[in-house]
C-alpha cells in the first residue's frame, strides 16, 4: 500500500516539473498568444506592401501608317534559255557573254550547208506545179479535164509551197536571235561547235524591270493587295521603290508563307539577281502610340503588352501589337487613345495591384 502511494507521488511530481519547464521556455521565446496579429492588421500590412511607387507617362494616339516588313531577295523578272531549232555547225558568234542585246539581234549563226540548194529546188518545183495547175484549170473550164484532175494539181501545188516554206524557215533558224531586250548571261557554244536541234545555245536575262521577292506570313497576307507601294533596302544600303505585282494564293506547304513579288525599275542595269533585301510595304493608316521598347512586357500567358494604371491607380495590362519598329522605339496598336502607362516599375507590380504614381515629367525635373 505504501509502495503504491509513493509511485503516485513520483508521477505527480514529474507532471508538475514538465508543465513548469514548458511555460518557462515559452516566456523566454516571447511567443505569447496575445502578440499574434489580427486579421485586420494582416490585411493592412498586405495593402501597405502593395502600395508601390511607380512612374507613369501619359500617351496620346497619333495617326500612323502601318508597315509590313519582310526579308527577300532580288530576282530577274524573266529569263530564257534559247534552244537551237535546227542542226548545223556554228560559223559566227555576234555577242559575247555579258553583252546587252536587243530583241531580234542575231547571237549565233549556223552553217547554211545545202539549205540554199534545197531552197532553189523547192522554188523550181513550185513554178512547175503552178504551171500544171494553171493548165488544168483552163482545160477544166473548157470541159476537157475532169474536176478530180484539177484537184490533184492543186494538191501538188500546195505541197510544193509547203516544202518551200519549210526550207525558208529552216534557213531562218540558222540565225539564233535574242527573244527580247536583255543581257546575254550564258553562251554555251563556240565557233566550230556542232549544234543539234533543241540544244541550249545561250541564256538571255531581262534586266528591266526587276523583281524583289519575299515570303509573307499567313497573318499579314490579308493586309496586302496588288498595286501597294513598297521600298526595298539592299545589302549595299541602296533603296529601290516599286509596287506589288503578284501575291500568291497558295501557301508554301513547308513554311505556310505566301510569295510576294514587287516590281522595280532597273533602267541603269545595276540590280543583280540574288541580292538580299529588306522590304517595307505600307498597307493602311491607323491610330498608334510611340513608346520605348523597354516598357514592353509579357503577361502570364505570354502575350505581349504594356502595364498602365486606371483612374483608381490600379495596374492594368494592355495587350498590344507592334505595327512599326524605328530606331528610337516602337509604334503600338491596341491601346486606348489616351492612356497612362507605367514607364518605371512595371516589373514590380501585377494586374490589379494598387499603386502610388509619380509623373515622368516630375521625375525628370
């Protein structure tokens, strides 16, 4: 009995010591229940933290021409590989590679061989068939010759005339001519070479007008139309002006872009095929804002825009589209005509935050 009472006393003493030590530890840490902030105090602290000072600038929309820019290259408007239309040996070359030629100029002459003799024979045959036909016609008119004989004489005359025309065309084909004004870009034969029918003899490139071609995205192609004016900046820095003459109706299956051709004058012949070019095309007039590209930002969904403040000094995100990029900033569409945008501090706030504002003009002064 005495032993049970002693155990109970020991347990009670241990509990008392544990309670006393826990209370002492809490007092040392200073964690008192009364010291925890109330809900109202927490909200106040949160509001004070969000009351960030930002610099704002008022923007007013201006009328601005929308431009579409694309990379491209120069290209000859047309060129042709001239093929021989008869076979013979080259006897004369009248134009060197790189020379300017006019439509109809003889570039290469081929040997006549026996063509003149064939032509003389064909002319004699035509004369004979003409005499035979005339005689048959007179006899037929007098009733001494049947109509089928007259028709046979007429057929023989027509055949002789056709053969003469064929020989004359073959003789004309011995002179290989330029099809239009241009430059003799390539010549594949020399004197003494034997040319066969359908063999490529030379290439002529038309130099005026010239083309600047590029590929435009499926987003921007709807803004273009044939006849729109454009300017191309070449790699050399030279500017050439022209107008769109062709916009593809079918997209490239690999890039989903559309071919665009701008025709430019090249009377001096300075443009060459394959030069790199930056094409700018003005498509329409719209209201836009000019801003520094430094204030552009992205929202949580990755959409391009700027942050501004409304009348209640709350942050608002505006989605925008860049319509032109200049050396001193960018022109944007998508903003209200008059808007206050955050020029400094936009990276520290989010949509809907309450902020304190300071005018950029005041900060500058």
